[in-house]
């Protein structure tokens, strides 16, 4: 009996025996298609173009698993690729680990694997190591994924909080809040239809292009959980510098803003999965902006603010549409829908 | 839009110069407090205009005792607590609904979701935390009426709806109040109508201007208040013509009256205010969760040092409370002014410059 | 209080409506607004339409609505 005749994942599929073997050979390998993985060794032997590398890992527990603009498989691959890129590395290889709840539908697993595989292929980052575990019903929520990645550091690129200086500009490559709002309206308890799509995308190609062609990038980060607000506050805390951003310059899709307004969310606190914030020298800002805007994943890029003198303590300050000022705080970490 | 802002600001500047004294304007509504802070409006006003943040945040005026009752009910596995997200982080005497991590506490976006929960879970009793002013009260009335019509007896309401006008009057009767005018809540006014504020103008000669929550709305509202103060001609005026009418929403008012009647209630910091709350009428008493479960809301003691009451009356600003920013922060809130995302203290903490007051 | 947003009624059966707010479609009741019709712009709070919105005034009042007009009229910094 091949695994294809089974429609749900069984505990045995994670047991390391015949069913695991079948799962890997018949369902996983054919999708992920590469020689290193095909060896099924305990560890992947790698020949990287440089010994100066970056390494990153992230786990994905997103619900719902499938959403407008992507799914957990695509997300897992893009997420780690992006983390490597914003650290100044060209993503080279990925590892993919699955923890699946017993009873999970096979066809959904196939879809997720295909998605992960396609995304990895499109970005030329093979998945060279993997693992599959199956846990009892209730011990995991359908499927959890971990990806880890290695990237080779781009020569001459050395990003860090310590590079940030007064006068530096902040650039974002597009609209904020799309992912978080797209996800939330598909949650069971919230349920509304939206034209919104997650911005889930691998921005490594654009990021590497910027880093390889224009000097002047001091620091980059992808504003995922906690949104732009969290990322800017992290920068301020770690660098000791203050940041000033201008509300009118922050790109937001009207649909995303309206969705946030319906629920009482602050769009600055909402997650993004295809965005990066770059802190760059003032002389390089316009060139970097142009480069972004000429790329499909950066057409809505904007300079949103700058690094400014700190008065008493480092803060993120927002200049509002009416010319007022307010502090942008580190978000609590979990937005709740409000009526008041 | 900028033009209109400049015009309003110019008017305010002019009036401040002419009057030569501080002008104290109270925004009654918590959503106004937050909108004012989020848009950084305070910093753009002439220095002689002082904004007082009033007790219009229903979370702020909800006693810790109410949360204690909800927490107690959440202990009962046959109960499902249905609540708007706003209530999840309000502290009771010992913790909040969020910290309880109970599977039987569900966040709902509408009272209709709460009623649906009751229909979907016939073996359980749903307790809907019905908080809010006249804007939200009709939504509760609709589902109570529906529950009665359809015989959905496992649906109950833990009612804490409050009425805005008695509170406004009580504030003006406070001995040390400094209120020169009210910026009136836009969405409450959609329900009660702008004419509802006429008695305040008549009795207390204070301008009552209704405004929405967009920054331009607030600025225009403040401009209109200044205009009235300069001419010493207080009146009721609305700048929220997109949705507010003098009579309000008659259907909503009628539905409220069908299900609720006025009752006395305690407000944090203001004490007892007559007729300031909505209580379910006798014919709907079976949907009253307090009665169904034989519970009483015990007014919880204010924590020593917590000055939320004075803040709600606009008598002091948050930085004047010794606990503000130190023992009382959004992550470790002591009183409701800090807990509620609309609370005066939370707004000050989040949006005003650290170390400096907003003006 | 409270949070309420303008949205257009795109479906209506008895007092059960579907409203659209800039491309977000969700359910709302028109129980409190029996005069509401298909196509009306209404103010929605906690799942209920609580008032009719005057379209011209709306553009003056809500920046997002005003921007949408401008958004379609001019080549904007947002591409889609």
C-alpha cells in the first residue's frame, strides 16, 4: 500500500519506518527535487562559495494555513530567505522540518509541500535537509513548520545597529499591514471577506541587488510580527538613536487601513511578510528608492523618515497627517478587536 | 483639508488672544481622547487651550467589581463568556479575562455573535458582557429582544451600559470643576441626537459641540467651541453633519426604551450618579445575568494611590499621579485609565513624549 | 466611544446586510436603521448600522473616502 492510497497522516508516517520512508520518497522528495536531499543522508554536505556565512531559523504556526496570497509552505520559505537577505547574505540553502498532527489531510500536506518547493525553486534556494514528525491528535494544531537557512555573506557588506548615524534615512519597500490584515479576516472568529492579499514574498533578490550595487545601507530588517512599530522600536532600542517618521509617507492600501479601522487595530502594529525596512545614508537614499521602485516587489517604496537627534530617551516619533506629533510605542504583541 | 485646519487654528489663536485666559475643554468620549493623542492634536493647539479627558471610556468607568463577577462566571464550565475585545485586559481585583486563559471566554465583534454562540451551544449559558454607552446599548437591546422572541433562554447579559448625559451633568456639579465647554461624542450623538445636549447648555451655559473622530473633525469642533466662547453664546452645534441629526436615531432609542430603564450606578471617581445606567426591564429580567446567577457587583475598593477618579473628572493630568509610568504602565496597569486603550493614562503614556507632558 | 466606520450596503435581506468598506465585506444588521436600502452608505458599529451617511459630507469627513476619489483621479504613489 503506497501512501497515496491513504488520505490522512498517521502516527506511523512519523515513526521512522516503512511509512515514513514512503512519505519521503513518494511525496516529499519528488516535490523538493534536488541531489543533496536525494542522498537522504543524516546531514547535507555543502560546498558554499564562501566560508563567511549567516544562519537563521524560524518557525511557522500561522492560522489559517491557506490564505489569500499564500500558505504556510510559501511563508516558511520566504520568511527564512528574507531573514538571511536583510542580514546581508545571499540565501544558499534551506532546511525544512514538519511537525504534523495525526489525522491531517494528505492532500493539504501535498499542497503545502508544493508551495514550499515552488517558492524555493523560484528563488534558487534548494531545501537540502528536512525532518518529519507526527504527533497525536491535539498535540499540535494541524501543522507546524520550521525552516532554517544558510546564506553567504555579500562581500563588503557589513550591516549593524552600530552603523546607524544621525541623518540616515529609512526606506520601506511597499505597503504595510497587508499580511496581518489578510490573515485576520480569515480567522474563524472574525470572518470577513476581503480583497486583501498577504504580501508574502521573498525579497532576497531585491535586497541583494541593493546591497551589491549601492553602498550606504547601514541596517535592514523585515517587519514581521509586531509590524513596522516593533521593528522601528527595536532599531531605536538597539542603536540608541531616535527615529522620526512621517505618517503621510507611509504606504498603506486603503483596503488594509479600512480593515484595521473595522477592528480597531493600529496598522503600524500589523505583520508584513514581503517587506523590509532599510536604514541608509542620506546620499544613497534616492538611488536605493529608485532601484526599489523599478522592481516588482518595491514599486510602492517610500522614504518614510530619518534618524534624528535624541532629546531625553531614544524614541520613535510620528509626524501625523495634521502636523502633530506622537510617540509610536512597542506594540503589546497581540491586537484585540475593539468596539470603543 | 489643510486649509480648513489652518482656518480653525487661526480662529482658536484669535479667540485665545481675545479671551486672555486658559480655556478648558473636556472631551467626554474616550475615543476622542485617543484620536486627539494619535493625531498629536494637543501639541498643535494654542497653549491657552487645555484638553480635559472625561469619563467617557466605558472601560474606564467599569468597576473592577464587574470584572470580578465576569471572572467568577468564567470559572463555571457550563458558562461561555462572550465579550468585546476591549474588556479582555481590564483588571479585576485579581487578574483579567485575558490572563485567565479560559477556553470559555470568547471575543465577539457583535452582540449578534454572542446570541449565535448561545444558539450553537444549547448545553451552555452564554453571558454577554454588555458594556458601552448609548452607541452600543441598542445592539444589546436588539439581541435581548430577539432572544425573548425566539425563546433562547441560555442567553444572558451582564449589563453595564451607561448613559452619557447624567455623567456630563454630574461633572458640571462637581465643586472644583474647570470645564468651559464639552466636545461631545460623535457616535453616541448619532443615537441620542444633538438636541440631547440642549438641557446642558440651558442649565450650565456651556458650549456643547458634537464632533466625529477624524482629526479634522476634532479641530473644527474645537474651533467652533472657541467661537462660541468668544461670543459668549453657548449653544449645541454639530460639525459631524455626515451622520449626526438633532433627533438622533429614533428606532434605536425606541429599542433601548423597550428593553432598558434608567437606574442609579456608581462611577469610578464620580461616585453614585442617579439614572446613569441602563438596567434590563422586568419583562426581560430572565436575561439579566446578575439575577440569573444571583450575583451582585461589589464596588471594588480603589487601589491606594490610584487617582483615576480625579483624572476622569479632568481635575489632574496623568503625570500628576505618583503611580503614572512607574508602578502603573500599560503592561502593569493599576486603574482602568491605564488599562483601556482609550484611557487617558494609556493615551498619555503611549503617545506623549516621555519625560515631557504633551503641552 | 466608539469605533464605527462608513460602509456601503451591497446585499440586504430583511435586516441582514453585507456591507463593503473599501474592499472588505462583512455582515451587519440594519435592525436599527429600517430605512436603509441597498446601495446606501451607513455607519457601522459593533455589527450594526446605526446611521445613514450623507455622501457629500462623508468625503469632507473621512480622509480615506476623500483619498479614494483622488486615488482614482491622479497617478498616485501607490500602484495598486
